[in-house]
């Protein structure tokens, strides 16, 4: 109980410090470059009340959901395969890390050629960002897992499917959750970048359009919305991660 109160106070102090820093920066650079916290909050509430953000939030949310499901399913499946076959994992890991270090923006024209304009391109770009971190965490989770689990399953002639569902996944769940935390943030980033390049709807498109019009208030309002959403989701993941690690 005391620890929870201390954490809540610490979080509140950090938020207050960030808002004060934001207000200070606004006072230094002026409203033409950075709107104040209050003006930004009023603008965001106005956009939410008018329904202006609804189609854009729905488009971004749909692309994020599809991309996150694909990144999670693909990352876990490939991570299990590479984790169980150590030689393949040792060969693939440096290749995957080198591929992931390539700036994804340079690959966007290829994504457009393959998937075309629309939802599929944004989903593909989001998966490109989020899949490899989840894969790496899953693969390393299997490597660090106690070998006795697999030996016991093999001794009892447990089928592979049941071994994966009832032995591997429960054993590596903390690592998968950690990978999901990182993968979620990167997948959201990928979807937003995809919307900025080739889209007519979505929060990323809204930011790009506002940049072209010099509408600082809209840029800051959408950025605030995305920040609150990302922080809230990350807090949920962290809470779930703590519960999994303490079991």
C-alpha cells in the first residue's frame, strides 16, 4: 500500500514537471511554434466533441489492431521455431538485427508497390516495425528456459502442439509480454509513419495535413492524444508484466 502511494506520488510529480516544462517552452518559443498545455487540451476536447477525430481514430485503431495481431502471431511463431532450433536461431539473429537497423522509411516505396495505397500498406509497415522485437524476445525466452521442461514433455511423449501451448508459452510468457510492450510502441510508430506517407485518413495523415497548413494547435492536440493513448497502453502492459513476473 505504501509503495503504491509512493509510486502514485512519483508519477504525479513527473506529470506536473512535464506540464511545467511544456509551459516554459511555450513561453520561450511562442504560440507560433508550440501551443500551451491549456490551449492544446481545449483544442483536443473541441475536436473530440465535434467528432472530427472519430474517422481518423477508427482508421488508425483498425490498422494498429491488424498490425499488432500479425506482429504478435508472427513474432511468437518464428521465435519459437528459431528458439527450438538453436543453429537456425544463431544464424538468423544477426541477420534479423541487421535488417531491423535499416531505416524502414527507405523501404516504403517498395511497400507501396507490393500492397498499394490504403490499409494494407499501413498494416504491413506496422508489422515491419513490431515483428522482429517480439521475435527476438520470444527466441531468447526459449533459450533461457530451463531444459528440464522440454525433457519432461519429451519423456511423457507430449505432442508438439500441446508442448508449445502448455509448456513453452507459459514458461516464456514474461519474455513475450516484454516483447509485446516494445513491439506495441514500434507498431504504432510504423502505422503512423505509414499514414503520413500515403493515406487520406488516420491520425498520421491528420498530423501531416496540419503541418502543411501550419496548424500547430491541431498537431499538438493529436500528439497529446497519441501520447495519452500510448502511455495508458504501456501502463497496462507493465501492470500485466509485473503480475506475470510475480507469479
